[in-house]
């Protein structure tokens, strides 16, 4: 008996096909190579195009969030590699490639896309020399982003040991060519950004063909170089061509060894510089001491000269003051002598002694009290008579008082 056929609606069938496609890990993440046909950009920003092979074609869509990273819209006939996943557009029941990244594969398309990317990055200032950061003169910690098994890491370590062994070197392993290179380099820069003590990062690889350097022209890698929190030096082993990462780096060299020489100072040159600085410092100190000694001697001589001049001036001033004082004292003595003479003459004129010398006498009590009136004397009182040349004691025998006043 025949099994009954499954009876599905259109929606159910499309959903079942979608589940089948989504269950295939290859279709979830793959790259498809083909030529562009009928590339259109919708006003929503989504891009719709067709990839053409030799005998078939594939509908593709790139949503606005991814389409904005395209350096230039591809043209019909361009050979490209489209990265993305395959699924079903349920509304139409058609499967299509949901593109996440579109990379030119043909020479013409690659050249156009590269030139367009260069122009855009230049306009943003990623290659501007004014944005270059100075390298540390004496780095203490250096990160090396490269393959851990390549010749480049050996060259960097050899140069670091010979030139500046005091510096710590940390290797952050990553692939520097091939399909995984971009993702691993970006991961390495993410690890580098989390190294707080690092002073500079070296992005290096050995020699090879120009195609091996394509990862360093990738816009994501270029931006990682420019946005790295520490200065980045590239040494990508290609003397003829410069990659966009070289242009974005803070310094670039043609080889890993040359890049390392830019980062690690020559210890012998440093030693010579230190010796020279020590010599110049000693000479400068000696010169400063000599200058200070000469200045001190000049100052001492000047102070001595000023002190001597001030001493002479003081001595002269004291002599002048002494003479003036002497003149003043003599003048005052003469003045006071004149005043004394005048006073003496006045006193002399008023002196009772002068009166007595003219024949007058003075009378006083035994206590020395002058007797100026006969009324104050009684008969029998003892008095003393004062003459010019002596005194006589007398006793009153009689009194004769008059009534005259005065």
C-alpha cells in the first residue's frame, strides 16, 4: 500500500527548505566567487545583485549595515568573492546569498577598489603625518604581533637582545597571511589594547609576494593600526610596495629587523650618550661653580669697597660732627659765661655786702632773722650787728620808736 504524500502549504514547504539550508554548516558561512550582474542599490540602502557563473546564476542581497563598508560599488562584469550565508527568502520562495562582505577578485576591480579605499582613508586622515605618535625613546615593554613560528619574530627578538635587552618583549601570535590573517590580526590588536603597561606594538612579517600582504590593505586592519592605544610600527618585509597599514602606522620599516631597530635603542649608543651627558653635566657644574666663585669674589670686593667707602664717609661725618659739637659747646659756654657774668653783675649790684661796704650795717637776731623794724626789738634783746668785715653781738639798752611807716 502506497504511503500518502505529505501535504504541505507553500509556507510550510518554504520553511522546511529554509531549515534544510540552515542546517548545512557550509551554507551558513561560505565564500562564493562569480561575476557581478545588475548591481542595484535600493533607497533603503540595501544592495541587490546577481552572481553569474559559467552556466548558472545566484541572487544576492547585502543589507545596509554591510553595504556601507564597500569601498566602491562594483560594476557589471567585475569578478568578486562574496562572503555570507545561503537561506530562503520566504516571501518569494527563492533561495539567495545573504552577503556580509564583497571583495574584488579581478585585477581591474581590485585596483579600483584599492584606490577608492586609499582615497577615503586619506580623506579621513588615517594617513596624515600630523597624526603620527612619537615612539618612546626608551621602551620598557614591547608587543610583537606576528606568527610565532616565522623568521620575523626571531629577527625582532635577536635585535632586541643585542640592542636593548632591558626591554620586555611579549609576542602576541597571529597569522600574517592567508584567509584567516585579517581575523587573527584584529584579535591580536584587541589583545594588545588590553596590555596596560605596553609602550609600543610591532606588526611584522617576513618577506613574500605582494599578494601575501593583502591582509594589511584590509580596511579593518588599517583602522585597527590607527586606533591602537599605543604607537604601532610595521615591518612587513616588502621593500618595494607600501601597504595601507604601513601608511597608517606611526612608523614603518621595510623589514622586521629594521622595524625593531626603530623601536629598540642601541644600548652602546645609550651608554655613550649617558657618558657624554655625565661629562657635560660635570663640566656645566664646574663652570657654574667657577662662575659662582668669581661672582662671590666680585661681590666680596664690591662689599669691601662699599664698606670702606662707607667707613670713610662715616669717619668723615663723625669728625665733622665732632667739630660741630665742639663749636656748639664752646658757643654755649661763651653764651652761658656771658649770661653768668650778667647775672653776677646784677647780683653784685643787689648784694647787701656792697651796701655794707658803703658804711651801712645790718641787724639780725641770734637766729639770723633780719631785724627790719625797731618795733620788733625790746629793751634787753640780744642782737648781732653785721658789718662788711664781720659781726658784733650787742644788747639793746634803749628803744626809740617813731611812728613812721615804711
